[in-house]
C-alpha cells in the first residue's frame, strides 16, 4: 500500500528537488530527488543539510 506523503519546504537546486516530510512513525525526514528524465536519483536523509548537500553535488549520468 502506498503512503500519502505531504511534502513541505520544497526547494529546487538545479534539477534536484529537496523536500521535508513526516514518515509513518512521525519522524521528520528529508528527501532529494532528481527531476531529469531517466535519472532515477532519489534518497532520504535525517537532516536537511545532508539532503541539500546531496542536491548540490548530484551530477546526472544520463545525457
């Protein structure tokens, strides 16, 4: 069953979007996801700084 997540504080850094959400246990999580076609980069972090660093250093392999 899929989870309905409500993202907040969404910012875009290059092709990557960084957002904050609450997981099923009520903990605050942060995600970084690339919006480029066929890239597939998406990760979750415990801190906002780590998600923003991943967004700034991400380089798409797809050309």
